C-alpha cells in the first residue's frame, strides 16, 4: 500500500532518512548543481514533488521503500502526466506490493486529471515491472552535455 507523506514529514526526516536515499535514486533528468538536494527538498515543501511510502500491514507495519512523483504538464498538447520521479526499495518489493502501489498511483493520477503515468530509468528491474503493467519501454532519454 502507499501512504502519501505531508511536506512537514519529509522535512522532519530529510537528513536522517530521505536525503541520501533520494540522492542514490535520482532520475537521469537531474543535472549537477551544488544546491541540487536543497532544491529537491524545496520542491517537496512546495508540493511540486510528492513522496509515497510503500508498506505492508500484516502482523506489523513494514516499510519497503518510497516512490516520488511529480505532475508534469505538456502545455502545447494540454496533456498532464504523473511522472515517477524516483523509486527507492533497498530490499525490493513483492509482486503484490508493486500491484497495489501501481493501482494507488493510477488512482492518484486519475484524481489529478493526468492522462498517463511516465518514468525515466536505466534499471533493468524497473523495465521488467513496467512491461508487467503494460508500460511501453521503447522510448529512451537523450541528454547532451553543454560544450
């Protein structure tokens, strides 16, 4: 299941829990900047990024990681997408957790009037999960360094 965190919860645990995990799983669209992680925290606080804890509840509650999302708008086509900005799950997630998490993200995407869910990745396991849920993995992110 997914639990949407409030900005103040992210700020409270940023240094001890979230910052390093976020830094390790940043998407390829993120550039280099000395203020990069402060800017990402600022985006959480302003509501531009949303963090979801992934957890299971049986005998006890077990957190398996988090997903960070961002609503991205393509102004020319008037299309909104829910971008999966980052995924962190150090011990992996079960098929059930992936299915429940994806269903939760779909529900949120519909509620926020998004037309689709998108992501950037270079992780083979993410590609396999994307295909499992009907995702098209034929696109590639292209980035040119400024010379």
